[in-house]
C-alpha cells in the first residue's frame, strides 16, 4: 500500500499548476520522518492502533512521492535555455546522442552539447533541414559524431488544445530542454566520429540494422514493422498502417514493450537453464534457476539497449529485474508485490511516467493478468485462460482508452487473438534471427508472415464497426468505469454486477456537452501560425478553416482538428468554410475531408471549390444567411460578381454569427482594402462581442476605422509561438486594447473557447484553465 501511496504523491505533483519551492519540498521531510517513525513504533500493535501506524506510513509515502517528484522537476527545469537566447544564433559543440531520424525535409536528432558560447541545456532536439535548394544535401549523421554547428534554439513549446497531446510534457520526460534547427552559415563541421560511449555505439548498431533491413526488403510495405520490432524505430511505418493498428487495437505489438522484452528474457533464460541443469559442475556452482534468471535479465537488457531504451522498455526491464532479483536471492514474492516494486522502480527513475498513456495501460494490463490468473480455484487453462485474459484486458482497459483516446477497438479481441501469438512467437523471433545472422531469406519469411497477418488486420479495420468513438468522458465517470470493470472481473457470484453494467452503459453513451438552443460555443484552436475555428450550436457543427500544413506528411487537420472534433463527439460537420486559399488556412483540409463526414463546403474563392469533390459547394457571397438552432449566420464578404481582389486575402469569407446576447466575427485574412469595403457597405453589421483578429494580427489589417466599427469585448489572435512574421504586430495589439477589448493569443494561452449565450460572451483559455508547472518552461 505504501508504494501505491508513493505513486499517488508523484501523480499529485504532476497535476500542480506551479512547482512548489525547494524549501517547501524539503520541509516535507519533517512530517515524512514523523510518519515513518510513528509507523515503526506501532508496527507490532494490534487493533485500531495498528491501523493508525499504517495510515501514518501511507501519508509518509504520499509525501515522499510528492517531494521526490518535485525535487526531480526542479533539477530538470534548472537545465533551461534563458528567454533572452531564444531565436539567437548559438555556436555549439556536441555529440549526436541518439539514432538520427530521417524526415522528408531533412533529419532530426538529439544533440548532447558539450561546449557553447551561450548558456544552453545539455540535451536539445535539433532539426537539420535541406533548405530551398533542391540539390542541397545533408551529411549522413551517426550517433557518436562530434559536430560544431550554429543552432537557433527555443524553449520547449507545443500546442495546447482540449484533450490534445502535451508535447512539452513529452520533452520534459525525455530531458530535452530546448528545440531548434541548424543554421546553414557558418557551415557545420564534423569534428570526430565514434565517440559518445556505449549508448552511441548501440545507436550506431541500431542504424546499421535498420539500414540493412530496409536495403534487403526494398519497397516491401511492412519493412518498417520489422525495423520497429527489432530496433524500436517506428518512423518507417506509414500513417495508413498506424490507422490499421489503431482500428484493430494492435498498436502495442509494433511498439517494443513489456511483451517483447519478457519474451526475449523467457526464451534466453529458459534455454540457458535447460542446458545448465544438464551440466552437474555448473549446477553445483549456481542453481539452474538462478542462472536462468541472470541470463534472462542480461538478454532483456541487451534487447532494451537495442530498442533504444525507450520509456516503455525501461518499465519492462525494471519489472524483470525485480523478479530476477527475487529469484537470485531465493525469495518467492507474490506477483502483486513484484508489480508494486516495479511501479516504485519506474517512478523513482521516471516520475513523469504517470503523464503517459503507456504507463497506465502497461501496468493496468499486467495487473489485470495477475488478477485473472491468480488466486482462483479450478481456474481454466490453455486456450480458455488466454481468451479469458484477452477479454479481461479489453474490458478493464476500456475506461482508460476512452479517457485517453476517446475510442477503442471493437475487433481488438479477435485481432489480438491472431496477432499476439504470430508476432510474439514467430515474426519477432525471425526478425531477431535475421538481425543476428545475415540470412535474407529469414527476413523475407518474416515479412511474408507479417503481410499475411496485415491482410486480415486490414479486412478487420475496414469494417465500419471496427472502432468505437465517442466524446471525452469526465474524470469522475472514468473512475466509476474503472471500479465497474473491476467488479465485472470478480467471480460470478459477486453482487452488484448489474449496477456495473449500468455504469459501463453510461460510459459508452456519454453525450458530449453542447450549447443550448440560441447559444453557440466556438473554439479557436491552437494550430500555430494559421487558423481553425470550430463553431457549435445545439445540434450543428461548423469548421471555419482547417489550419496549416506541418510538412509533407502532417497537417493541422490530422494532428489538431480531427482529434478535437472526436473528443467533442462530432461525427459529422454540417459545413466546412474555407476563408481563402492560403496554406495556413486550408493546409489541413484534405485530412478533414478524408477523416470526417462533411455535408457541404463554402469557400471564399471559386477556385477552392474543387477540393469539395462530390460534396455540395458554394462560393461565399455577401447576403447569404442561414439559421441553426436559433443562431444566425450571415456572410458579409466578399460581394458576388466583383472581380477577384488584388491580394487574395481580401477575398476572405467574412461571417458574423449572432446568438443569445452577443456575436462572433470571423474575418479570415482580410486587409485594409477589404475592411474599407465592409465599412462602406454594412458598417452597422460589424459590431460584435468577439472577433478573431484578421491575418493573425498583421499590421496590414485591423485599421483604426475597422476596430472602431467592431468595438468588441475580446479579440483572439491565432498565432504561432515565436512566428517569423512578428504576429501580432504591437501596434495592432495596442489598437484593439485601446478600443476596450481584452486581447487573447493562442501561442501563450493555448486554444481559446468562446461561449455566447443570453448572458453575453465568455472566454476561457486552455493553458489558464488547466495549467501545469512545465508549461512555458
């Protein structure tokens, strides 16, 4: 129980908006010590007095977890890039510390900095882009190379959207305290190779194995899967395959984790113990069981190193080490104690583990397995036990999957029943054998088996019933769902199971909260320097722009917009409005149209209607109106029949949305000329409670006359962190503020949510509503 209280303390620290001072954390040592002393004094007591000792020990463990996580956070955050050095050129000398990851536009790698002409963190995540010259090349990077290069760095920063991925927490857990890119001048210089110690040598070996696999398999579609199973590099797996894994619930099989590490340890340890027992001289020196345990740990360690020592692999390795240590010392610990000790080891090493989905899923799955297979009289064996375990894991992880991903696979039990034995006992061993021996035929056989398996997975994934998706569920319902699933896994005669089924039904059919009739909710998403606004009424959904592209393989539509809509239970867009044909506004359109049903498309420029395909589409035209659930939408610009503007920004579709006691004005990238046209035609229709600033706050927009006509309570700037355009311009920011508006910006406050009802307009920002101590640090 003390270990679980320690874990609760670690979790509580990671929920803090501000990090407690070091003096405060050190001050916790006094009550912590008193609690331990009291528990020790009462350890042999009986009755209620004994429970007081246990309570004191539990509280001491809670404080210990809180203090330990807090001190670790202080130590890590101290390794920071000063704000004054953001965006400045810094000459550094450092060693490539990880397996470089090729990108379509360059390469990304971790650089361990040894010397610099500025106070920079020890580890930084660096991107080296090819540049605009198509013939420009980047040297083949290897782990352990020492380089001198000029970097332009920034502090950790990521998008902040409701239910979105916390990139800053991900960087913090890995100790990456700045990100940046390589400057072309002065030219980078390779100073040495083959440095960096053991891990650098391991990463070079991983790169060699990856390159050999890809060279042997060529254009084979599942080469990336085999690379991921051997060296943990998943970059060669295309997004379409990841979608199949997600829909069938087998993503865990291509991510080296506890299952793979345990299998390698079991095979090596079992084989060595088998041979050891048949050599009397060896058995007399060391019992075969202990020799097998030691070999298992060493094999698991070697595999973990080869996999890059990722966070999930570290968890599995710690758990195995706990079991092996018990065997080596002749103890027979209960499985639950092994799990608890592994939990303690993981959190001591990585107190940020509680922030990752893998932490909860991995420990939860192991706990369910132990729960289902232990302490049962006449428990089923063989395939019946396997089916029971798989169904148990599916049911038990359902609330967690819904809380973290708002979805779970309905075909997961069937898909895993096929994929787990095939991948674990056939494909992975073949891939590891091909890694150890230069046998191309073995590698081709592994790929053939993977291909056959994937044909079945793709067939399952293609079913419209493969994936259950719904709105994000509240924390209290998640907790109730966990209790309900545990109740269902208890023996048949356990009372209360009908109530558990009712809770699960409520979990699965939880309705997404929506505004009442006559009201609207709009979310200006944090997409960087671009725009995407989701507008909701009681029964309708509109998306105004789809955000920018993030490279050839990613865009805001797939990374931000679709996850946001899924978390809000949106299965269909009633209208997609594309303000104008600039990439930062329409770059995510393809992903949105591919990933979600859309009823109709409206565009500011006629040439953009082609993206609608077979969908009903129309050009924005002033005077167009429609009503949804008591909310009125009116297009104010552009005017039909007029020639295109000299700059297409002035062809932006301007929409005013009126609901309850206020209104929202969406103006795209309209500039001074377009604003003048609006002022000349419909000045009385511009006054609004909230406006999303034109052109991200560029000085070419938001003229004084336009600001005076709108006169809003609040203005939202959708801008990227440290964007190269300087948006929003200080003069524009000041102009809106002088008009009495409160300024909001997505780069520092995250997504901004706007609610307009009979009480007027209210705004809230994600970073202010759910702050964490690492945000902005």
